[in-house]
């Protein structure tokens, strides 16, 4: 149940594009055609699905405070968390190079259409954001880290797929000249983000506990305390007047 909840939450509620607006550069630049959007979205899913669990292992066993305890008690005092950004980016860059080699080998047309934006996945803030959110939210297990990585990638994939399909239809619409291009794309993205906000209560609607009814005994005790305080105040005023 925990895996399912995290999976759907990372897709709809904590969507990388519509909730945190990460990866907007590639989202806007590669969403002109549906085919290129699908290719880049699939690459993002793969990179997030691999790098988030790998970075979880790095964080748990190397980077965080006391993570080197498995080497011996004398290494417990070491804290390598200041290397998180460098290690995370190195892992991401390695996976992006692997994706680039695979796409160039099996789909040269997609490789050419993606152009510079394929190697730029290495510096895509949505990819790094997935690992940093995993670290900040303290995801407890490797399986949950994998679920979060896959869900975040699918969320980004759905976002770029939706905007690419809409932009292909917009070509045949009468958009005002001042809004053509990125103008109408930003407006549509904002409206889609508002729509995704409606998923916010999907998994949290039943979390609130019913409020406990105040006990009658507590009320009686409070009234007695107030009466006792009032009696003390009256007694003090009487002694002062005397």
C-alpha cells in the first residue's frame, strides 16, 4: 500500500512540472512534436528510475552523517554530506551518457531530433530534483526510492506528452498573434497545473483524526479552579482594603 500511495502521489500530487516547475527548459523546447516528447519522456523515466535508487544507496552508505559505520566504528564520525551534489550529478551524468549511446545506436532519427536536449538531461533540474527530494524526504527503503523515481519520471512524461499533444492541436487553432508560441504554452501549462492541484486531496482526505469530545469532568475541574482563583482574588482585595 505504501508503494502504491507513493507512486500515485509522485505522479499526480508532487508532479515535477506542475507542482514544482522543474525541468521546464526541456519541457518547453522539446514539446513541439509528439514523437520527440515521447522519446525524451521515456529517457527521463529511465534516468530517474536508475539514478534515484543509486543515489539512495550513496546517501545511505557513504554520504550521510554516520553512513560509514559499516567500515568500522572509527569511521562513524565522518560526515560526507557536503559531497551530495557532486556525487548525485556524477551518477546522473553517467546514466545520461548510457541513454545517449543506446538511443544513438537503436534510433538515430530520434537522436537527431532530440539534439542538444538529450545530453542536457544531465543538468535537467527535474532529474537532480528527484534525488534531492528523495534525500530531503528521507525515503526509508531502496524499494520506495525506486518507486519514487519511476513515479516521478512517469509524472514528467505525462506532463510533456500532454503539452505536446495540445501544442500539435493548437497549430490549427486561431491563437491571437501576441500569444503564439511560448505565450499560449505558458498559459496552458498554468491551467494544467491548476488542474493537477485538484489531486491534492486524493490520498490525504481521510488522514485527519476525528476531534475528541471534551470530557465533562475536565470542564467541572476547570470551573472549580476558576472559582478557587476568584475566591483568592476577593480575599486579597479584602485584606488590601482593610
